[in-house]
């Protein structure tokens, strides 16, 4: 196998930087199950504050943060609504049903983009013992499988206005909310204000080795803390991990703009040789989905040809390939990806 010069498989691949490792080594720690890890508490308070919520809860994964959030709002036998490409319905292996007895319905979307009529046309309440009652709407921002799509604040607010009166809660899967914030300049707390709970990942483009945070009311987080322990997610001296998250918040948020610029440059270069595979003006953040089928190439062949040239990408469908920019892909790596992709597309 050739040496990998640009690994665009996922932004989960980032390795902790030397400075991050130093911050981890210096971290003060304690037993977090007893609430005695000062670094974990500092991270939870900081993220809650950034999102305008009362309290936070550190979790090992984004899936656990989402699943704790979902179960806070939905009792067994009720339903959550999400879009058809959402991580909570496609990539968490049925956890909402398996752990919490939650049924799901999905609305169709283009590139995962939220249109208020999607969830609002499905919301069902006050139907007695005849139909499933909707308890929760889940929004993903940015949208992963949609291609890094930023959700319009106006649409989010419209859904909030339409569901609040019905007593339907809202959860934000904000694994990449940092990217949406940097791309739009919308303050994190403005997004946070529209949701009852929000999950964010520290282990994607922010570059921490592990960790997510769920935020919400103090009461909700106290309940989530009990369920986290029940799920086997009560951790001990994990201030070393929280320190990586705090370091990422200090040093790796604003630089996400570099990832967005590199992704757009790559998309533009691909569009120059094969206009049908990607619309560079639609690239909003760090994720690109190429419609390689439009250039007469299968996703499998495209991924193999890139790999021969030292570039790793992910086939997300028979004719679609996802590429993700992050902390460990620089301008030289982007150049290598451009050279490889344009060679294959003009093949
Ligand atoms: C990565 C991701 C998560 C969490 O994934 P884990 O692998 O469990 O940390 C949740 N939502 C979205 C949209 C993601 O991309």
C-alpha cells in the first residue's frame, strides 16, 4: 500500500498534538464518578456556558451523549423525528430503540438541510390510544452524511416555534456545531437557545482523542448522569481526557476555517475538470460528498484510484464518495488530493 499523504476518511482520525499531550499530562484529576475531577468539571461548565445551558456532562462518545439526550425526552413507546440521513437513525446502530424503546420516523431531505415543514408535517400529538405520540425532534448541525451542511437558524426557529406549544422537545446533534459556528459566525449560544439538550464532539475536527459533552438543564444533566453510569459510562480520572478537550477549545476552534477553505479549494478543482460531480458553492464546511457516478466512475473505483495515489476517502454509496478535512491535513495534503482526484476525474 502506498504511503498515505492525505487521510480524508474522517475527521475522527486526528491525533493529539504535542501541545495537547502536554496539557493532558499536566491535568489535575480526581474520581469523576464522585464528581471530584476538577478538569472534567471545568470542561462541563465551560461547554454548558458556551451553549447557554445550565450544566454539562462529559461522555466517552458522541453516540452516548446523543442517546442520553434522547432518553431524557422520550418515554418508551413514543417517537422521535429525525431526517432520513441523520446520525441518530443511521449510525448509532438502533440504540434509541434498543436502549430506550423509542420509535422513529424520518423526514426526507436534500443534503440533510432542514426545512421546517419536514418535521412539522410529521409531528403527531393529542391522538390518544390511536397513534404514536411525538415527543422529540432531532436536528443535526452540521449534517454529516448530508455533506457538512449548515442548518439555517430560521428553519430551526420555525420548528421550535411549531413544537414548543405542543410540548415536543428538541435535541441538537451538534457533533460538528463548531464548524457551523465558524462557517456562519452565529454564536454557539444562539444555536443552543433553540434546544432542550445539545451534544457536541471534541474528537472530530477539534482534534481531541476522545470525548463529547451533553448540555441541558441542571435537572436533566443530573438524570443523564445516572443513566451514563447505568450505561457503563461512569469514568474515573478522566481529567486527562477533559484537558485535551479544553486545549482544543482554546486552540482548535477558529482554525476550522482553514479546513473549510481547503475543502472548498478541492471541490473547485474537481468541478473545474468534472462540473457534475460537485457544486463548489454548496461546500459550506469541512465535508464534501462527490457524485462520482456523474463522471462515470464507481465510488469503489474512485476510492481505490485515490488510495493508489496516497489519498484515503470513503465510499458512502455506490456512486458517492465522502472526503473530510481536519487538523492533520494541510495545504500540501490538499494539493496531493487535488492532483489525485483531478487525474481520476479527467481519466
Ligand atoms: C461522529 C458523530 C457522532 C458521534 O459519534 P461517536 O463515534 O459515537 O463519537 C454523532 N453525530 C454525528 C453527526 C457525528 O458525525
